[in-house]
C-alpha cells in the first residue's frame, strides 16, 4: 500500500483491506466448495459498487456462486438476532480507527436514517417505524449512527438498529455506550432537532455528556406577538444574538437548559429580517452565538455520510432485518475504509490537522476498484434479449 509520499493504492490492496476487516469481524466461513469466503466477499463488493442486488451480482459474474447460495451463506452465518449482527458490525467499524482519535475528545454527532420499506415485517411489528411519508410509503427500516465531526477523521464509530418502540434516549444511550466500550467520549454531542426532548436532555445531563441541539417550537402558533409568549417561541422575537435560560418540563418533571439565540443576517439588498436560530446546550460554554451556529453546521457531515452510504448500499427485497442491517453496515464499513485511506495515505499533515485531497480517490472510484477485483477474479457476463426473439445472448469476458 502507498504512503503519504507516493499517494498510490491498488485495487487489490483496497480489496484486501476491506475484505480483511469484514472477514475477521463478521466471522465469515466457507459455505461449500464454490461459495468460499473470498467469492462471497467479491459478490458483495460487486453488488455494493453497482448499488444493485446480490441476484444481479451473481448473474453478471461468470464464475460466481448462485444468488441463493450467497443468501444461504449469509443467513447461516449471521447471529440469531439483530443485536448479534449489530455487535459484529460495530467491531468492523472500529477496526481501523487511527490512534490519534483516542488521544483527545472530539465533537461527535448522532442522527437517524430511514430506508423506505413497502412490505410486511418478518416477525414483529416493532421491526418497522412509522414516519413522514416519502417514496410512497410511511414505513421504514431505521438506523442510527455515531459520527466524528472533525476534518480528516470523519469516521462512523457505531451504529444501531432502531426499533419501533425505541425512544430517542435509548438510541443515544446505546451509541454512547458503544463509544465508551472502545475508549472514546465526545467533547460535545451535536444532535438533530428530532432528539429535542426532556428524556434525552435528562439522560445526557445524567451521564455528564455536553450537547448542542436546535430547539423545537411545539404547540399551536398564537396570534399574539412573539415577545408576549412564554414558551420557546419568545426567543424568535429577539433582534440580536445572545444567551438565555429555559425550563424544559412536562406534567411530571422539568430540567433547565441554556439557550443560545443566533440572529443570522441574510445577504442581499434591502433590510431583510434576520434568520433567528435557537439552540439548546449544556455542559460547555460556547464562544459566541455565531460560533455556535458555525459549529452546528458541521453536523451536516453526517448527512453527507448517509448519501455516501447509499452509493455503496446493496439493494435487497428481503424481509429479514438482520440481513438488511448487515448490508447497511457493509456500506458504512466501506465508507470508513475510504476515510482511512485519505487519513493515512492521501492526506497531508498541516499542523494539528490533515489537508484532504479528495480528488485523488473519490468514494465512487474506490467502489469501482472493488468491482474490478470481482470481475478479474470471477469474470463478467452481460446478458440481454436478442431482438430477433431467438433467446438470450451472452458476452463473457474475464
């Protein structure tokens, strides 16, 4: 493998790196004379590179095992429950973390991603979560991830399957406990507005974890002026940035949080009203409201990680949540491999940080290198319908 001086990496080296992590952490074994671990990984990498299904990969790879054999190999070697699969995937996510990540607490972010689902659950209704309708459905398989918010070290540290009856506090607890198991603790936690709630805030304060999240203005809009309201909407009436306090409460409990109001001036002609951003925080002192808004913007890196995951996520129509969790986890591991390559090989040290050169190896290019390995090892078959109606014609090349 290359170094910071020559900036080179081959397709075989990328395959060996990603395949070694998955082979060891997922505890894969041979499943017959043709469905070996090597062939199994090649099929998975080919499907991930094309963002297609296992069926499509086995059909196009000339010497690959059948798609049913690959599915049987995966189902037979996975733990009996999703927690076991999740445990193995978290080991794979933490297998290639740089040592410098453990020397100092880093800002981290937590968010949820929803994958549309159009069928029925396999065993229990709690496998699917309901949400805002998109893609023609309101049912989703949901996953949560913990992500490092630092340029050059944007690794996904942990993931978890989100069940229908899971609260946001339970999701945050599982991810933070996983980070603690590998010796990491967030400097402060950046959360999406969906996590704004009394239960999450109380848990984070109980475990002494600083956090920053947008405030959700609940309840009906009143016709009275904002300055006369008593809830969080009163902060929207501010004309200047500043700090304040707020008491989060329900019918039984309450807890105080600090409030940061950032009035962001909009660019353009005329005197336009500033955009008012309201954040809740605890456990640290922000430098200024502008600093708070700038730091929270870095949380959007986790949104980019989900878009990258979809580039390398194997498609499937299976109802088994274990297999679905596995395929999402493989995409996250491949993205971590890409981040590590830029951290260890293509990045350049600049003081305490790393100067990135993403143009040297795009994620899509790395996936194409894995696809090339599969085609060179198993050959590639392209089949199509003959226009004359005389059946299928195939072109094979290796």
